C-alpha cells in the first residue's frame, strides 16, 4: 500500500470520528434547545444521510459477494481445498460463537441487571414490530431460508447466506471444469475489481452517513434519562463486550503476533463506520479491501468474509444471551443453569444466517424468549437502549470477522 493510500485511509478514519463527535454534540444540542416536534422532524431528515449511505453499500454487496466468492473458490482449485478451508472457518466460527454466548451468560448472571425491574410498567406495543417477525421463526423456516428459490430474488433482497450457498455451488462447478470455465472466472474477477473500485467512491460518503445516524438518535433521546435508567444494563453489557474484545485480541495475538497491531490499524475505519451506523453490513466492502491490503490473498478473503457475515457475529451472539437472561430476570422468570445452557445451544443454531434481517439480534432474542416461556413483551424494556448496544456489537462483529479471516489466512500460509 503506497503512501497516498495510507493517507486516504487515515483521513477517512479521522473524518468518521469527527462526524461521530459532531453528531453527538449537535444531536444533544437539538434535543436540549428545541421543541420535541422540531427534534423529531430534524431526526427524520438527518437519518436520510445514514439511510442513503447504507443503501449505497447494500447496492454493491450482492454482486461483490457473488463475484469474489466464486472467483475465490475457483482459485482454490479443488473441492479438497474448499473443504479444508471451510472446515477451519466453521471450526473457528462455532468456537467463537460459543465463547461469545458464554461470556454474555456469565456477566448477566454475575451482575443480574434485570433483578428488581418491574416488567408491568412497560408498554408491550412498542415491541410489536420486533415480536411480529418471530411468527415465522422456526427450525423449518430456517432450513427453508438457507436455500434460495431464486438467486435473483436473493440478490434483490441481499440475503447473504443464500447468495453464499449459490456461489459455493457455482464456484465448485466452475473449479471442476478446469480451463473450460477460465473465461467466465476472468470476467467475474474483473467485475469484482470494478466493484471494489466503487467501494472507494461509496466510502467517501461514510462520514456523512455516520453523522446522520448519530445526530438522529441523540436529537430524540434524552441522554441523561437513558443513562440513569439503563446504567446497570449498559454497564454490565459493556463489561461483557470488553471481556469479549480481550479474548478476541489475546487469541488474535497468539496467532498473528506483532502483526495484530497492523491489522487493527487497517480496520480502524471499518470499526468506526460499523460503530456509527450500527451496521456490520455497511463495512463489508471496505473490510474486504482492507484485509487484502493487510496481505491476505483475495481467494481467502472472498471465501471467509461472506461466511463470517452469516456465521460469525460475535458481538451479536454475546448480546443474545445477555438480553434473553436479562428479560427473564426482569419478568421474575427463574432459569436454572441447565436451562440456560439449553438456551445457549438453541441460540447457537437459530442465530445463524439472519444477518440481513433488520434488528436481527432482537428478533432472535424475542423468538428464544417465546420458546422458554419468557414474556416476549420484555423486548420493550431494551428497545430504548438497543441502538447504543448495537453500536458496540456491530463493531465487535467486524473485529471478529477480521481476526477469523486473518488467522485462517495464516493457517493457509496466505
């Protein structure tokens, strides 16, 4: 990476952090100094900046996942290589998910943030948008959701897991045909590089998207009330996220040694974007680009990241056990340790492959509560603070996928 590219990446990071601070300051000022009606209207229009940025990113995710994954598999050369790397990837993903769930389970039992809260004081209607999405949430629906009815439908709706499944089949078929498929692979390779060039243009809008997302939240939320009401919940959650970061960084250091520092420098911009927009998906193209600049071969990056976005959302996993047990505590619903471990295993399975669902973590939490007879309306308790939790868990998802891709790349000597 030459000096100009380093300067560009550094400038983008600085711009994003400035946007974060400006959004926070202006949002709080609008909330404190204007009427509620004006703040709400201001928030609505400000949010358009974030929506525009996320839609720009979503516009290129489907073709980027398809082209890079197919090319990556074709370059791996044979089914044996795909199986080896895929096995290592899934081994890492499920281990990381299990550890993340355990960390959430430990800290929510340690701090017991839900004990003493009166569940009867909340308005269940505020959680209706989330709870309605759990009606189709079942093992049958999950299995049916994995396989796309149409690749065009999957691309139109940005169903990453479905695109991954189709791309794996397409890539394996292309690899098995040898030189006959080379012209197609070369075309897809060139398309993927064009899309990555588009990433540079889209990312110039990232600071505006981050600013719009932050100012929209703080213009309508009373920061003092939120902090006073949810200090225990948010504090315990941040201890859990901090513990998870520590585990991830220690494990990352064991494999990457001194290069871990360079990796963190590379992904600083994606981390900031994910934190500001509360969207792991929003940084997928940028993260792809930065990991390749870090030195990981494109065939590894293009294979690992799409899988990671379906199977390796560490921050979201930690939040799911934390939030589920919190609601159980708030409702006075005692769960013994065996039941909690059963819940953990249920979350391991049901949480995979729903990254494209809005408020995916809350949907899984609501569905899990329903399975264990915990009042689903308890979701309304965490809705006011969920956006702030989402900022941290989205950034953690990015860190987890960057580390997983880097470690598997090292295992493969790539």
